[in-house]
C-alpha cells in the first residue's frame, strides 16, 4: 500500500519513512503543504500522515481542502500542539487520528496499521480470496496456512488486488500503488509482477484473471 508522509522536519521525516518502509509500505515523503495538497489531489494514496505545522500551507488547510474534494483516505495528524482545541479542530476537519510529538515510531506504525485495517479491510483483521489469506496485522499472505514468499513489489500488487474484491484494476492503477513519486512508474513492470504472482498462486484455487485492455482481477476458483 502507498501512503503519503508530509513532515517539514527532515530528520524526523526520514526516521518515520524508514520505519514505515520497513513495515512494507510504499512511502512518498514531502515537506510542505502546497506540495502535499497537489499530491493528494493527483495521486491515489491509501493513507496520509500529515504534520500540522507545515510551511506554505498548514496541515489543517491541506486536510480541509482534501476533504472538500471528496477524498476519503484516512489521515493521521502529527502535531507539537497538545491542546484539546487543536485536536478537536483537526478531527472536525476530517482527521481520523492524532499523534502528539514526541512519539515512539512503534506507536505511529501501530496507528497507521489500525487505520489501514479499518479503511482497507473494513475493520476486519484478514482479507480472503479462496485459499489466499491476507493478514493486515502481520502484512503476510498465506496459502492453505503456509506463508507466501513475496518480494516487496509483488506484495504491493497483491495487496491492491485483494483489497478490491471483484474489481478490475488497470496496470496504471497498480503501478500507482507500487511506485513512489521519486520512482519511474512502469506499467510494463506490472506485467512481470503479475506473471510471478501467477506462478506462486498456481494450483491453489485462486488466480489473477486478465481482462484485455482493462486490467487484472483476483478471484477464487471453484472446484
């Protein structure tokens, strides 16, 4: 899954990004509100971690404009302001969670996972497609209770497919979930990851179906 981190304190931003990438997430990092607003308007994110005290446009305004555009992705606000009125203001604007600085990276990671679990899996701890099970807590896929060995790119593609049951996803949509802003998104590379995933799923009553000109769909195979 791809998330956006907006934090103007560069060392903190790097530490948070490393922790979230270590959890297997694709993370785009920006450092000011104007760039954040543009990214949230033009890119497809599963979640945003948004600092309140940003240059050029503060986090409250970025959040307000994002919600005004109808974007419903979960937003975790970071702030050095501990006052109740600031937390209430952010929540009223549409924030899903709040974390005051300083904080432990383990707590931030846990809150991000909880928000993703509620938004992507509807509050469920697991997503299933036939014999394939995805556990968001551990971010592991298993087939017939055996852990499926995946590269980070393969993981991102399969996460995107299993999170959207019955929905065809184009190569471009999948590439948006796999590659960050600082990487060259390649729709052709998605074909390679799909090919590898098909081999790993082969013979296990779950498959990736190609809809020519449209994209891919993950489905269970009936006996």
